[in-house]
C-alpha cells in the first residue's frame, strides 16, 4: 500500500499576514523564510495527523484487492473518489465503474467498499484509487485549532532557527502542538 499526493493544495491554511501577526513581525525582510516555515508546518501537521487541510488530490496504490473488499483511505477528510483503476497482468488499465463501489466518509479512516473485484492484477500496484481530500479550498474552511497548531510550530521554528545547525532541524515541537494534534490523529489498536 502506497499513499502519495498527486495535486498539491492551491493555498496555505495560514497566511503570511497571520504568521507575522502571531510573531509580532512588522518588517518584510523575512517573508520568504516565514512562507517556507508555514509550508513546512502544514506538511508536518498533515503527515502527523493524516489530514489534508486544504483540498488536494491523493492516490492510494494497492498490490491486491483488499481481502474483505474494503480499502481504507488514510487521509482525512475524504471529499470524493475521483477514479479507481485496475491494471491487468499485461499492464492494461481499466476503470472501475463507480456503481460497483461505495464510499463511507463518516468513518475515520474513510472506507471504500468494492462489490466486484476484477482479476488478475499485475504483481505490484495493481489497483489505484484517486481521491480528493481536504476541509475546503481556503484557510477559512480549516478548523481553527489546526491553524493554531501551525502558528505554534511556525513560531517555535522561527524562534530557534539560529540556535541549531541545519542538520539538527527541526529543533523540536512545542508541548501544546502535540496536545492539539493528538485530538486529530487516527486512533489505532
């Protein structure tokens, strides 16, 4: 199972103005640094909590059909399944009709149940599920708590940027960041 992003988000959930206000910065000389920190903090938060903050597209590649007929989409919140493609042993692609699968977005992780399973598949990555995930198209759609987590992380990394070398980055995480992100992480048994 491989999960990777195919389309990046069009915007960041936290604006440069938000970060500058949070850090009480009035000058423009470090705007490029702050934009990089915002992007890095968003990526870190998305990875840590398996969430997509701003709408983006993902692909889940499976070697075989799930034995119980149910594939788990490990990114939250899933908005829609864009396509499901099965690859035969010769590499021929065939789209799976949407009428043969059902998406459950209420569960976390979201589940995709298949009625029919074409066989045989190629040995590796025989099934590709393309889907979109995200809270919305703009930062105003993202839960405030997650935006606060990004601001905390940006502030922490900004504060400690000069005290440690590049090989020691990121320096660490503020304690409040872990508490905020914990409420969004998927629980596992």
